[in-house]
């Protein structure tokens, strides 16, 4: 009895193991499971099991951390699963996926542990060209990140700039940290092409290169030496001609003034006479005048004793004569006073003129 029971137990166990193996092999695992990350996005991709073209499988994908497992895509028919919204910028993760068919599942296919910021790829930046005064400027815009910002995730970001003359194979390279860069040693009126890639991470990984952008450089703002020499020569000639014209204008103006306002050469005596005539008459008279002479008449008085009537008559006659002489003498005195007053007025006028 015990032997029969043992045989039945062994047979049952063998059956269960065989059936389990058959069921497991009946749901194959996904093929070519790959983790892809672009601009801090995170996507898990896979291919359907081989030799199962006529069957429709569902898939379940999960995010696995050191402490828990988070299902993200459950029983999905898609061959990819987007985990972008389910992880933080910095951290270590694992992804896994399995196949499901009619309620049965395959084994998990699990990726290795990774950090998204270490495996992510960066897309090409946006590039614009502008030219002014013989210089070409490259304006670079960082590609947008699906999570966070490029410079928040990567502290060391720079740009690899390639530029060349259109139609030539030789390319020059620059590495700059600024997002606005002037191309060095460019020639005016030459068509240049530019492409830019982002250098990021500590090991200076390179992003995708931007599309080729071309622009014809503007004319140079620098003045050629021959042009400077021509300008100086023309300026010298203009100044010289201006000086000559100004001298001629002043000379002919002087001639015209002499024509309308001549300067006659007069004799010296005539000049002296005119200068004397120009003085006031009173001042000339004062300068030429001498001391005035006083004019007077003698007065003689004779006195005789009267003897007779004849003498009386003579005395009367002499009295009359005396009165006449006195009147004459009074007239002379009046004349002298008038002359003195005139002399005094003349003297006062001279003093007044001299004081002036």
C-alpha cells in the first residue's frame, strides 16, 4: 500500500513539473528588450516572441527600485512603455517586461541597473545665424528636456561648433560655453555653413548635430588702407583750395574797399592845416591869443584963479570943458571896465576849456 502511494506521489509530482514546463514554454518571453532615453525621457522597447506571428500577445512592464516595484504598462498590446513620468531625475532603476497570453504569463525579462542621466541622449540644438559688419554670429538654443532642464541636469554644458566655406570639405571646430558665438577669421561676402552639437556630462558626451545652416557674411566694417589714403588726400586738397579761395576773397575785398574808400597822400602842411582846423575855434583862439592891451586916454586938469569976468567966463568955459573931460573920462572908465569884464570872461572861458 505504501509502495502504491509512493508511486502515485512521484507520478503526480512528475506530472505537475511537466505540465508547468509545458505551460511556461507555451508563453514565450519578449525579444530584444532595450532601454532608450532621449532628452531625459525613458522608454522600454521590445520585439514580440519569435515564430509567433499569428498570435496576439499582451505585455506588462514595471519599474523596479531597490525598495518597491511599480507597474506602469499593464496588459498592453504596444511594443513599448514610456516611464518618463515615473522616475526622478537622479536615481538607480531597473525595468522589466513579460508576455501574457490567455491568462498565462512568461518569465520576466529584466534590464540591468542604470541612472537615467548617465544613459540619456541629447537631441540637436536649434541654431540661427546672423551677420553684421563683416561678422557672423551663431545663436544656439538648447534642446528642450522631457524632464527638468539641460543645465539643471548637467552642470557642465558646452557647444561643439563646426563651420566651413560652402562647397569646401575642410571644417574648422570651436568649443565654447556661451550660446552666442562670433565665428573667427571669416571673410566678408563669403557663404559659410555651420552645424552645432551639445557637449554634456562629465565625459563630454556629444549630442546629435544640428542641421547644416548657411549664411553669406556681410561686408566688412573695416576701412581699407587705400581708402584711408584717398580720403586723406581729398581732405588735404579741399583744405588747400579753401585756403586759396579765402585768401583771394579777402584780397579782392580789400581792393574793392580801397576803390570806394581811397587813402589820398596829402602834403604835410595841408594835413597840419586840416588838423588845426579840426580844433574848436575858441581853443585855437586861446592858444594863439596874447595878453590884452588896455586902451586909455590921458586926462589933464588945469586950475587957474579967476580975475575978471573974462576969467569967469573962461572958468565957466573950463568948467564946462572939465565936465566934458569928466564925461569923457567916465566914458573911458566905462570902456576900460567893459574891456576888463571881457578879459575876465575870456579868462574864465579859457579856464573852463582847460579844465574840460
